[in-house]
């Protein structure tokens, strides 16, 4: 890993910042990620998943492994089947609850582990061929294994402490070969957050531009209102753009801006 990439990874202090760095690696702004071979990006099979993976990482679900659903002949000319699956780390209880709720609605399998000493699951088979399970997702990673994925010498001690304390969180589509349900469930969670961000910007603008706030905050309210409105409109437009990129419709956005 280059020194420049190491500096960026070492700058992270929490899971949210790690998620933004993973997103940067997914889109090619970072050449290397801890736990992966240096200067290699995402696997070719996951290219179509990058937009939703970027979005959930920026929310704070720090993904470390994912695969699409697949059924077909593989490199060895034998029949292979995969379940769509994604695993990673979450330490925001609200985000975790929303992911669980979305998974339950979609009929997905959820595997969660914390660091409480107890018997943990070994993982769920997600790839099979010739009657044998080839790979598993959802197995518990003790601290010694987390160190090999999220090396403290790369991300720093403070960020690694957050990694070690986070929930290990996995979503799996129970149906072999299906490749749309899991990713749409994640996308719906992203859309919820993006719409809430738009609504929050609308509410903030109404508060800041209210006559009572202007009089209390500024000696010359009439002079301040123009600049404030321009800044607030810019922030709202950015939030709306993010919502549209996440798949929110104009009707969805109009609903929250009116209600906000």
C-alpha cells in the first residue's frame, strides 16, 4: 500500500470515517484497502453492486465482503451457485435496526455478532458446487482475525478499537442465484436516509429564515436573509441531488419538502 493511501486510512477515527474510505476505494479514489491485495480494486463480479455498496458505506455500514447471486457454469466448467450476500461492521444502533427491518421485509437472512463471549455461528453457506459448500458468510471473527482484515498498523489504534467493538453484520439472500432482492433492500434503507436529509435541510431553512431567529441573531436581518437563503438553497439542492442519485423520485422529494 502506498504511503499516501496509508495516511488516508490512518486518518480515520471511527467507523463512519472508515466507511467513507471504503467508498473511496470502491470508486477508485483509493488504490488499496486493508485486507485486500495492494493496488487492487473490487472484484469484477461486484462491479454492478458498487453504487449501493458506496451508499451504505457512507451511511456507516462498513462492508468488508460481498458477492452477487449467481447460477451458472464456472471457471472449471462445473455448475456453481451463489447466494447474494454482504458482510461488514455497524456500530450505529439505528442503522442496524433499519437494516434488520429492511431484511425482514425482504425475507433475507440476518446474522449478527457482538464481542460478548459465547458460542457464535460458524457461518452460512453462500457458494456451492458439486454438492459441496465452498464459501460461507456470517462466521464470527475474533479480534485476532479482525487484525488481519483491519490491520491496526494501517488504520490506527483508535479506528481499530471501533472495529473490534462493532457489530459484525451479515445479510444473505436465502434463495440461490437471485441477485436483486438484497441490493434493493439496502437501496431502500439508503433512500430513507436521503429523504430524511432533505427534510432536515427544509426544516433548518425554515428555522434559520424565521423572523424571530433573524431578529435575535442579526443586527440587520434584511441584509442577512439573502446570503442565508442562498447558502441554505445550495445545501438543500445538494441533499436533493444525493436523494435522486439514490433512486428517490420527484414525488418522494416533493412529499418531504412540503411536509418539512
